[in-house]
């Protein structure tokens, strides 16, 4: 053994065996946005494609049902656009930050773009671009809600380009610091990124001025009477105060509320931008619409929306789904004062009792008994009033 040692030391160096090639994935990163309240939040869409004997597509990052279903929409859109889906691979899609809940179909377009980049079908620099849009099965790009606050945030974070649905282009063009590219389909976006068929940037059209108000607008000057209510509305409009209209049916609450915007001053540029952002998040902004300077009726005043008390008070008191963004109760359609007050206080008291008892909602027997007791109390009060009026009636 010791005799063989010099020969082993003098032998040429032998390289170790080469390691087996690792199945490394291909990573691509695309920027998108989410809506949190009325503001936007940047979302990193990371796509990793790895060869695997068990093909699968996984979306992580606290997605909701609509985002989970984007796997099927994106797969069909890529195939129907003449592109290739990475078959025989495991596709992992991460939406960061992971602790922020992702909602809605606005991540379809960035996910599809990330898959095209990771699979090598598209080679482009998208570090300064943000992608927002929903995909149809044919590859068409559909509009989404809340685009304006997304683009505003992207511009504030230094992004230079935004690829948005064509119907949302006028809305996104309100942000002057961004180059807006209206996308009609996934195939056109791929052609643009490859440099084959460029997409022209959208330019905002100048304002045409204040339109003429339509003839069917309720004017404050056309209301006869109700001088004390009109005075209160004028004070509220001049000082920017809140106001509650409460009274029996037919007293003119809805008419006065609808006529109040006619005495408000025109919106400033900042106010119009804020109103447009609220309408965008609430999904009330029509397609191909830019800055809101008019009410839905056509007058260039602050938009006004009413909501019945049964949609706001009772839904919040009974723990139902919250009202849409920008909604508030104006009490313009309540019942008589006594009955409306009893209904709201009864709902709140029943909610407190149910919470203290550990139940989400009071039982039906308790609701029926409360309604019966209240009806009995009202009938007794009515009889007492009739008896008192009969006793003082002259002979």
C-alpha cells in the first residue's frame, strides 16, 4: 500500500464527476397594482416555470376566487392568441406583498405577460411598466374598476408606462406623468413588446368646455314652499355641512335632496379628480370616460347620490355586507318619524342582545314578539288619544 502511494501522488489530477444538471426554473417579474380603499398599492407578479413530471399552475399571495380563476382564463387566452402555454411544466405565480389580499380580475394581463416572458416567447424590458387588465378566453382585454388610483400610484413610484384596457385609456390618461398604451388583446401586446407592431400611446383630448344642462334637471328655484328646509339646505351647501332630511312620506325630502346640487358651485380640478377616483373604484365610471366634471344628469356640479335608510342603517346594524365605496345614508326615503325611529332603534337593540347572547342574529320568534308588542303599544296609544279627544269634545 505504501509502495503505491508515490505513484498515486504522481498521477495526473482527476476531476470529480460532474454533478447532474439541476432543473432550474425561469423567473420573470411584472408590476401590477391593487386597490386598497381609494388608494393604490404596487403588486409584484413573479412567474417561475420549472420542468416537472407533474404539471400544475399555482397562484400564491393571498388571492381571492377571481384571482384563482385567472389560471384558466390566462391559459385559454394564451392558446387562443396564437401563443404557447408551457406544457409539462410547473408554473408558480407569486403576488407580493403576500399579506395584502388580491381581489378582482385585474391581474390577468400581468400574469399572462409574466408567463410569456418566463417562457421566452417575449423578450422585453418591462421594469418601468405596469400592466393592468382582465383577459377573456379569446385573448381580448376587458376593462377593470379602480384603474385611476392604480395609475396615479404607479406614476408616483416612478413608473413611465402603463398598459391598460382600451376602454380605460381615457381614465388612465388623466395622469400626465405616464405614457398610456391602450391594449385590445394579448396578441397585440405581445407584438408590441416584440417590436413587430407597436401600439400608439393614448393622448388625452382637450376639454370641450362646460356642457349645457338638460331641461329635465330639478332646479332649486322651481320648488315652491318649504322655505325653512330650503334655508337649511342653502346653509349646508354654503358651509359644506352635512344634512339629514327626515319626515313623513310625500313631504318633499327626495325632491329637495335632488335639487340641492343645483346650488353647489362647479368642481375644481382636484375635486373632479377625487370624484372620478371614487367613481372608478366603485365601478360607476362608464367606459371611455375621462374626468367627471358633470353630474350624471349633465350639470357641472358635485355628483350627488342618495341611499335609502334600509340600505345603510339596517345593513350595518344587522352585520350585513357594507355599502359600496362613496355611499352614505341620506334618509330621503324613510317612513314616518315615529315608525322609522322605532325600526332603527329596534334593530340596534336586537343586535346588541344577539351579540351578548353569542348569536349573529336574533331568532324569528323574538322578532315577531317585538313587532307584536310594538303594534299593541301603538294601538293602545291611539285609543287613548281618541278617548282624550272625545272627553274634551263639547256637547
